[in-house]
C-alpha cells in the first residue's frame, strides 16, 4: 500500500499520484485532490471503519446480495470482511447451510445499510478478477438498435451499419 504524500496530488477516482502543480487527472479528467485532502479523507474512512461492528444480530435488517456456490460466497465474504463490512453466508431453504448436503446455492447477506458500500466493493473485486479494470468500459451501455442506421458495439465502441449482425471490428454477434 502506498503512503499518501501531503505535498503531492491524487486522483479521487483512479488514485494515481501527481506532482503538486498538476490540476487534472490525465486518465479520468477530474480535478485532483491535494495530498492533505486525501489524508483527511483516509482518516475519516479509517475512523468510520474502526467504529463499525463486524457482528450481525437478529435485529439487523439483512438483504441477500449474491447467490452461488459456497466457495464463491465464502470468497466474497472474505472480500467484504477485508473492507470491514460484516456479512453472513446462508443456505437456501431445504439446504443445511453447512455445504455438506450435496451442494446447492447459498446467499451472501449483508445489513441493508451497508448495501451501497458492499456493492462498490464487490464491483471492484469483479473488475479486478475479470481484468475489466484494465479495459475501456465507456461503451458498456451501448444498445444494438435494429431500427437505427448505425449502432455502437458495446464491446469495442466501433460504429457500424445495423444491417450487419456481427461487429466488423471485434466479431461480437447481435
């Protein structure tokens, strides 16, 4: 983990480090934070995390946020725990919940109030484990509209005629 230097600047999105005279992140095109601002945010986050209880009780309002095999849910539970977000792995109805009854799916549960933060953590983990963090995702919401003359490929961003059913650039089929 890199130590934040109060004399430098940092991107609030990608966390890239810059010299003090630089104002904008070259990648994200956002205004940089001074090192002192970043340190204050880090201290605020640390204080919030240290105050968070990792214990779940029967009074907590829990929500299922993922469903899958026990090993996958345990891995995600560890990812959340590393970020000080408590979670619970629970079996489906008719499942013993211990993973010894022939598989089945399990639920990853968190407190409802931790939902937004947990989803951010799991999204980062998904991007990291699928290497999507190093890909251009700017066209991810593009839709292939057969009624339009041209469309943008959501995989590569190439614009092409909708008379084609395959992107001529990357080969994605529609």
